[in-house]
C-alpha cells in the first residue's frame, strides 16, 4: 500500500513522523493563543481518558463549528438507532458548541495531530466501525491509516470550493490517492460531485447540503425577553458572523442609516468572539456608543452598536432582529450559511462574495428571499428599504422559507446512502446482544 502512494504522500508521512518531537512546542504555542484546551491536550496525541463504549461506534469528523452543526440532525437519527457516536473536531469553539448543544452521550474528542503515531494511538483506542468525514477536512495520515485498517469511510456533505479545486488539480495524484480511499462521496451539489469525480472519487452521489436541514438554533427565553425589553420600539439590524474588514463598512452603513432611523441599533456578532474587544475599541474610537455582551453589558437607549461577542447565542440574535446581514460576504471569505437566520424569520442581506454557498444564495436571490449588496451604497440602500417597509420584509421571509423547504431533503438522502453501512452495524449489534 505505502509503495503505491504518490511521492508527495510518502514524503508527508515521513515528515509528519519526524516532526513529532516538535509537538510540545506547537501545543505550548497554541495554548498561549487560546487554540487548545489545557485539560485535553493529550487528545491531540491520540490519547484519551474516555473508555470506548461496547458495540458498534460511528466516528464522525468535522473541522469546526459549521461542520459539527451540519451533522447535528444526522447524529440525532443515528442515536435513535441506538448507535454510539464519536465526534471529532479541531477547534476549541466547536468543542464548546458540542458541550452546549449535543446530548451527553455523544463522545467528543479533539482530532489527533496528523502524525502516524498519534493517529495509530487514536484508532487503536477507539476502533471505529464506520467513519464519516464532513465536507473536506482531509488529513492524509488519518485517511490512509483508516483505509489500511479496512475501516469503511464515507465523505458526507462533500464540498469542493472553486478555490480548492484548481489547487488540488495541480496535485491530482495526491488527492486521488486520498479520495480513492473513501467508499462513497456524498456531495452537496452537482458541481461539487463533478469536482470530486474529476479528482478521483470512485463513487459520487449528490445528496444536497445537510446545512439546509439543520434545525433553528435554540435561545434562552429569559435572555431573549430581557434583550427584547431593553430594545423595544427600536429598529434593529444584526450583522452575523462578521470577519475583519467588514465591521468598518458596517459602522459607516450604520451612520448613514441612523440619519433616517435615529434610534437604529446595529448588533455585530463576530465570527470569532475573541475579536470582540478589538471591535468594541474600534467602535468607540469612531465616536459611536458601544456595549459589549462578553462584559455582561446590555444595550441602553444610547447604544448605537452592540457587540455580541459570545459563543452559542446566534439563535438569540436571529430572533431579536427582523433583518440580518450575513457576514463573510463583503470580503473574499465566501459567505456564511443563511439557513438558520431564514428559519427564524429574518430578511437576508449579503455581499458579493458568497462562493461557499453559491447554490443557496442564487436560489434565495432569484426568489426574492435575499438581497445582494455589492457596494457600501447598495448595502445602505437594501438595509434601508427593509427597515422602512415591513411588507417587503414579510415577502422576502416567505420567499426564503419556500426556497429552504425546496432545497431541503439532504438528511434523508444521506441516510438512504448510508443505509447499507447502518444495516451492517445493526446486524453486528444484534449478534453482540444475542
């Protein structure tokens, strides 16, 4: 098997094995940056204090918050079949979301660093029965070691962005050797399916995007009531999952809109809450009044900008505001998923850079369920029209909800594609219990 690997992967295996002595320094640096959990760093070396449960174990891996949440409904279906779940991810924020939003019997582990030794430890300990990789977080040693153990692997909710595709094509032998190890690739769209097939996936099925089937995020009713009581009567816009470079544009838009809507409150929810402090300083320096949620502040009558720099409260702010600007779209990040906001009745506005969710935004835009703003002037115009016209908001929400309903169904199609594997697991469970 090793000899049939392309040179790039053989070099990668040797390098990743040789770099193991540097792991402590890497962990120390990441701890200082807040990117590791000090109580759980051993998991990065493939070690765990948790005991593997008896019987079949489905291992689901996603890079971070978005991928983990995309798998939530699928995990619920698997739990209903009495199948135990091991969920791995690579970020502290995703671990916090799992602890907050997932049932206690879901085992969460940090994915091991991609060294042959750490990966072997991880696989020896957990001995998964089936591996489901979400979207495109493809670690070579993790994939090759799993395949060497004849572990069935399926890529679910597969996505190959317009940026990644040409890069992978330049190393076609490398990506083909990795994708060829998967039994099946379940792609989000026909475009994704064509790209995966072109890069060496053996068995590609278009199942749709699991993120369209995610349930609306929850909200603490007492916290929501409190926020509603202190903002009652004010027009509110939420800027969700913003990235560096977008907040300044949003502050200028707020100023322009406040000329027409003097009591306007803009809520900025940064994609990475750790940036809250810097955003709040920037708002204050611009002369606007700011309140910061991580400091347990609530907006007052004089607050212009509310920086909501906390984890897991998106459901709160989507319920608070009738209009949501989806971040990551004014800069070349590729946009954020608008589905949760749509499911909670928000009118959607977004920038031009939405290549992470092209199909979704194209369907929403053409149906009138979302509005695109390519410039700051257009952003002010679109937000202003929605603020001034409740009937237009209602029409856009209705159109968006219909689009989401039509585009749904990925969960059922994913389960149908996984049925042969799940049947095998149920047979094993029956034999173990006999």
